[in-house]
């Protein structure tokens, strides 16, 4: 257990059954076990895996003190009381990790050969790259939508500008104006009318614009469709707290392309963070993060989330919010000092691969050296079998294809960003020109 990362620890008291007394100390939770250490001597009184727990309940000791009882499959019952910051907070977090451990699929047997171990690491890297490619694809769709919006805005402004500059327009040309009932066209037409002399015959009072649909209604009807099409990158269960750490509730964290959503246990939306509204995301441990949005003149909006599956969300958050992520000291603990999950092990695939390749390379014995029979037998056995090598080749082909597709998509998005920048510059010049026309009328 010493190699596991501590998810959380709470000051509390443990009831020592042989001595019939309460012992003050600290209860520590990892992703797979619980441990209680005394304050006075630092001795570990209790340590047991969560897989051996059959029941977690809230009870009262002597009908006064609120406690948490944990029953093991051996029939041993543990009592914890005086829990800080609150019994409900400690119970919710322990129950979350216990439930996720029970619901998780059983772990496969450890790979016998190094080839199978390397194959598992490469498969995790492939999954991580596929998640990154999915986020990049959604980002490209957003950029394409922005480009289409800018093109339409530029077209409307150009049409309104051309119609407004020709004061000797005909009724036929005016009909083309009425076919574009946009706010930009109407504003620039009004600006042209204000600049015209009083005898100008083509006044808006003499013209009746055709009835058009209320833009607000069309926008409100279109927005649910847009929200419905928005892809969910990942959704994980979590224990959520806001402000006061003693008030926690079960819920979920949803990572979208355009932001983050926090829901309660009934799937009701608690808060939505737009992508540009998030100021910082702090990674306290591999299982705990905090999200904050700052305000001037009113309190910040901050949420703290603890999840047994946070390792699936942190790499995606690093891709989407790389400049806003902050890894604290506990989150930077070397991976060798913890018991990693298969997903976490995927990050060290290249180190493992290089180490295996070094060991797999044939080494010529030094002159005069004698090899024992055990060493010769060990060298005769291959580290990677033919089947494992074939599977590794297939995974490497997929990784290469994903990397090339990602490079192509990044180059395309660079071109799209250049086009967006040029369109914004042209639109800004057009707006500045009409602002100068407006200033002349004042």
C-alpha cells in the first residue's frame, strides 16, 4: 500500500475493540485500500483492501457520536468517528471509490512475457492518441463553423456597402436588397438614408420591407440542434464539492469540445464552464482536480472534483487546456512510486520499449568470460514471441496512420486560422469605414 497514491486523508478516531477505547489518528484512502494510523506513534492499526469490504454504513456510537462502519468479508467490523470535515463528505468519497472498484471489470492476469506487456502499453498509447484525434476533429469542425459565419458576415457587409454606395438604384436592384433582410444590411441602408439629402426619392418611408421571421426566434430554435450535435469527449463519475469541503455530493464531469459540464447524481446540470471562461485547472492528485472561473467584484466559481476515473479525463484536459493546467506537487509524483492503472502505464510506453529493445539486442560475450548454463538458457528464450511481434507491428501501423492524419488535420487547421485572421481583418476595415461615416453625421 505504501506504493499507492493517497487520494485523501481525514483526522478521525478509531475504536480499538480489544482495549475498548477510541484512538485518535488519521484515515487514509487510496484507490484500492484504507489505512488508519495513530497520531501518537504513527503506527498503522488497520489496513485492508477495498475489495474485501462488503458494507459501508453510517451509524451512531452510543447513540450520540456519528460514525462510519466498514464491514469486511471476514466479519470484522471497523468503527470510525469524529470525522473531519464531516461524516457525509468522508462517506461519499469512500463509497465512490468502493463502488467504482466493484463496478470495474476484473483485471486480467499479469502478462507472462515482456512482449505481451509491451503490447498492452502500446494499445494504451493508441487509445490515448485516438482520444486526442477526436478532440482535434471537433476543434476543426468549430473552426469551419466560424469560417462559414465570417464568410456570411463579410458577404452581407459587402452587399450592403455596394447597395448603399449607388444612390441611383432601380426598383429591380432594390428587390435584391429586400431578399437580404439582415441586420447589417438594414443598418447600412439606414446610414445611407441619413447621409442622403432631403429630396432623395428612395426613402425607406416609400418602401415597404417584406415581413421576415424574427431572428431571435430562429436562433432560439436552432440552438437546441447545435447543442444536441455537440460531441461528448468523455464523461466520468465524480464526487463534487463547491466552496465548503464538508458539503459534497455525487455527480459526474462531462468534457465537451466547447467546455465542461458538471451534473449531479440525477443528471441535472449544476454548472457549465465555457472553454474561454475557465481561468485555471489545478491537478492536486491523479484523482482530484479543481476548476475555477474568476470574476471581478463578485466571488469566483470554483468546483473541486474527486474521481476514481480521473486518469481518463486529465490527459484530455491537458490537450484542451494546456495553458491553464497546473500540476501540483502530489500530481508530479514519479510513476514508479505508485501502482499505475493500465491507462496510466501507457504514458511510459516509449521508456519501456527502449528498455526492452536494449535488453533484446544481442551482446557478444567478452573474451575470456564464461557463461553459466542458466544464463545461456535465458538468452536462448526470446523476450518477444512471433505473435506478439505481429500484433506490435499492427499497432505501430495504426499509430503511424493516426499520427499522419493528425499532422494533416493540424496543417488544415493552420490554413483555416490564417483565413479566419484575414477575414477578421477585412471585416474590421469595413466596420471602421462605416464608423467613420457615422461620426460625420454627429
